[in-house]
C-alpha cells in the first residue's frame, strides 16, 4: 500500500525522471524491455522509451498512459498488486532488462522483484525511508523503508548491488520540489557487465555505460 507524497504534484506523473533512474537507465542492455511497476503516468517508462526500450507499465490506474495506448513498443497492464491474488503478476513469467519501482512500497512485493530481472538486467528501486515524516507524507512507518531494508538477502536474491544510497534528497532533486528521505538501490544480474569484479569509475553528473561500466561525462 502507498501513501501520497503530496497533493499538488503527482510523483508518478509526467514530471522529470528521478536523477537515480536517469543515472542508471543507460545500464539497461540495448533494446531490452523495461518493466515499470506502479508506473502512474509513466515518467520513467517514457524516459526508457526515449532511449529505445520497449516498455511494460503496471498500475491499478492506467489512465495516465492513455496517450501511449496502441503503440507496438508499449504494453499497458491494469493490475492491482494489493488486491487478493495481486502478486500473481500477469506477465507470462517474463524477465526484464530493467525493473523500476519508485515512490511505491508494498512489502509483499519486494522479495518477488529480483525474480523479474533478467540475468543481464538491472533493478532500480527508490522510495521513501524512515525520517520522511519530518517533511510530511508519508508519515506512517508502514509506507517507509527501514534502514538498509532494500539490502535484505530475500530482496536481493542473486543480484549484485552496484549502488545504494540512504538519506535526504534536496528539493532541487525531487519532482515535488520538496526535500525527502529516500532509500535507493541499483542491483544487477550476474551476467550484467557491472557485476564484474574489475573496478569502474563512477561520479556525479555523468552517465553510466553498459558496455564499459565507466562514467562518461
């Protein structure tokens, strides 16, 4: 279950993508399908589309994706994850080059996410964490991640963590233009180039290349 981050701006809407998602989307294998769970109006799947990826958007309310209906590279799935049987996702057992979840927390879903990621794919997760109550909603602990929660073995499965952050995002980096406390994860399958042991350079302001694993400005 989720709790709204505010009433003036839809954090799942047409606003600019999360800087975390922008940073790691170039790590999705070229042409690979991207699954956006609780996608809202699809700000992240739209960015993936712009990068040449076919996309699948799942949400209980898909009205915000009406303008994408009928496109051959877009699959829209109206599905309530929190309804009885909702965790049986109607995706035909597929695994994806990327799985994205932002601003949504339904804990029974968390251990299932790694199973949706292809062996060379990437999981990108970002949502509210404890401490967010200082800035408003969500304020219920049920809707905020506990410290290091996304690093639990049952959530990661065989995925390799390549980046993790926990803390306060300044207002200029949020779609609502309000500071928030988040936890965010980037983890890849064992066959993804970033899972290799060799070091790679990372840094703020760059983009990450799936071919080299290095930051390129």
